[in-house]
C-alpha cells in the first residue's frame, strides 16, 4: 500500500488528472460515443512508430545532424 501511495505522490500530475477524470465522469454526462477510436488508434500507431525510431537510433541521428548543421 505504501508503494502505491508513494507512486501517486511521485506522479502528482497524473494523480490530479486521474481524480479530475473520475469526478467528471461521476458528475458530468459521459457516453462511449464521445470516444473517437480512430484518433486513439492513430495516436497509438504514431507512438509505436516513434518508439521504433528511438530504438534504432534514428531520432538521435536526426538530432545530431540538426546540431551539426546549425553550427
């Protein structure tokens, strides 16, 4: 239990966001039709693509090239 509390204390922004999301679901009107799954899947795909670029070192290479071209 102390680990969970410690995690939420360490990630204060996430904790506040979670509490506000729960409150808004309880107070406000919420429907599953509000969720745009097309956008969620597009963002998930982009996250996977960026993770792949990071693992092969492409992002570091692009960053180094930009630093070298700038100076």
